[in-house]
C-alpha cells in the first residue's frame, strides 16, 4: 500500500469524521453504554473527554511529524501507520461509548475509502447500519410521550425489535389503520434516542477540537466555516419535523417517477422526535452487491441521476448518502431513505457550481476555472502556484464527467479521487480551504463516487450528466434517460404548486 493510501480519510467534513468512525466502530467490539445513558453523561465530563482527545491527537500528530523528518521512507510508512492506529485506540478509549455528533460524523465517512488500513476500514464499515439499539421499553416510552397515547392505541401492531439503529435514532416496523382508506398499512417508525440532543449539543460546543482536527486536512484551511456548516446541519438533523418536511418535499417532487421512490410521511404520527413513514420493502446494499453487473450498473445510474437531478434541478440534496439509505428493487428502481441531513442550495450557490462545471469539465478553461475558485473562496487569491497546475489539481474532482467516454468505476479509482481531493502533501493544498457552501457538495459527490466504485459501475457518465446539467440539457443517452424524459413531459403540465424538475 502506498504512503498516500496510508494517510487515511480526510474527507466528508474533514478528518474528524474518519477518526470518529474508528472510535465508535472499535467500541462496538467492547462493552457499549446503553442508550439510556445518553444525556446522563454530564456535559463537563464529555467536554473533558473531548479536550483530552484534542490534546492527544495533536500531540501524536506533532510528535510523529517530528520523528519523520529524520526517518527513512520505510520508517515514515511505519510511523504513518502507527499514528493512525494509535489515534483510533485513543478515541475508542475516550469516545467509544458516546452516541452523538462524533458517531454521526463517523457514519458519514464509514464506507468511503478503500485506502484505509484494512483493520480500520473494516471497523468503519460496521457503522453503516449497525449501531447498538436502545431497549424496547425506552423506545416505547419515548414514542408514547411524543405522540401522547399508549402504543397499542396508536398502532395495530408494533415490532419491538428495531430494523435499523444509528447514531441519532432507531427504526421499528409497525402497522396502522390508514385514516384515508380505513385499511391496514405498514409503516416505519423512527424514534430519537432520549438525550441524544443534549449529547450532540455538548459535542458541538467543542468546536475548537473539531476545527483543530479538520485543519490537518489542508495546511491553509480556516475551519471556521466548515465547523459552522457542520453544526447547522447536524443540529437540524435532530428535528424530525424538519426531516418530515424535507422528505415530503422529495416525495412530492419525485412522485410517479419511473425509477425513484421516496416513502410517504404519515403526518399525524410525527413530532420533533418521532418520524413515521410508509414502509417499503426492498433489497439491501449487501444484497445488491450479489446481483449481476447489469443490475448493479442500472442501480448506479439511478443513484447518479437522483444525486444530480436533486442537486441541479431541485436544488436540494441529502447530505448523508451512504449504502444504508437505499433499497433496491431491480431493473434500476431504487427507494431513497433518510432525509434528516438535507442541504438546500441558493441560486447563487448553484450558479457557482454550474460555472465551475462549465469551466473545468466542458470548456477545460484553466484560467476561468481558477478565477471561479478564487471568487468562491476555495483557493486563496494570488496564490503563488501555476494556473494549469491549479486547474489540474481541482478539476480531478470532475474527471469522471470531463470526457465523453464509456468508463468503469472501481473502488481504487474512486479512492484515488478522494485522496487527491484531500492530499495534504500537495503544495496547492496549502492555499486551499473549504467555504460553507462546499462542505456538503463535496460530501455528496465524493460519497457518490465511492458508491459507484463499489458497484464497479459501467457507463458514459458524461452523457448522463449532460442530461441533468441545466447549462446543457442534453438529450436522453440511456433507456433510463428516455423514461425520465417522458416523466418530465407528463409533469410539465402539473399545476399543483409543487416545485418541478
């Protein structure tokens, strides 16, 4: 494994995500505090843990850097690996039993980089959909308090075993009587861990620790904007009423889509801490990986189209795309789950994104691209670097859609783009930073790349992108594109007030 591959994963919202993942994943092999303990761990105690963590991470990084100055190349590789594993150990000891912001950040990065050391990568993978659940008694009490009635009067039946458990809440199957039809209906009930809001609030008060770790991703990074964006989005994710609103908007936007489904929200069974939606059955990510390559290609195309159409046409996207948020139905049909971490983009932000794509991927204009990078705050104005080199460095992000060609994604290819984007050894990285509006656009696209790589997806992604870029509006390039075009035609005459593609 190369030295670059051993540097670890400094992406998503920065290095804290990967570090937090390692902490919690390793802790799952130890004793885990019950969910009832969340919030009972005092803020002072959590702050002290984070403060010690920050000192240890910083000290370990500094001491390793100093030792590397006089080390051989082989010894430098050993030191890099030792630092990664030692940091994972430290965080596991300090934070392994803490649900909250760090676990959430860890889940956001848990599947992204094949370049991580194998033990660490496998530990991170455990976070994709497996977190220790709270007891049924605790979940039952939380639901009854929120909805104001006994569980057996709210639901015809309620499965005490959760079907998913994550960093902020867990999901149970249930049956209700649909008030519109009078018939039974299967639903998914997500209930928030009691006290997790306090835990996350406490974590997010320690912004200096998060910022210090983020700063290791880029030599010239000012982490202030990144930290503020992370805080805003994670705070919003605690509000299930906001999530219900976001999910309802996506459900309406994609209604009758030939390939995409978003579960309907059951409004009368939702509060700020309980979210009830229709239950849709489908195959998991792990099951998809056993299907033939043609099916994986179709699933990959659907996810790509959902990402780009949501971003460029709906101007919003779920900032937490990972394999646990999809259900697969074959022939390219996908159900999209979890709209708690949604980012809505302004017209100005989308204009910047579109201008960057045009300069870097369509016109291949390095001078124009650099100008946009500087205006957007991604590159320091007047940085003493060659314009062509800056163009090559930043446009690697657009490489999959720069050329009109058939391609095959691989985990190695996706990881190479990820590592390049966050390459601390590049001199250009010393002049690069991450404005607020780009924190989750990076997360969205790099997360997408990782998914396509894992699927080993094949296709002409430039032509698919051209269909979805507003500045191109290309003709359908695949059967799925043709079906979408027909869907758009039938939607064009809709006058129900819903924002349309």
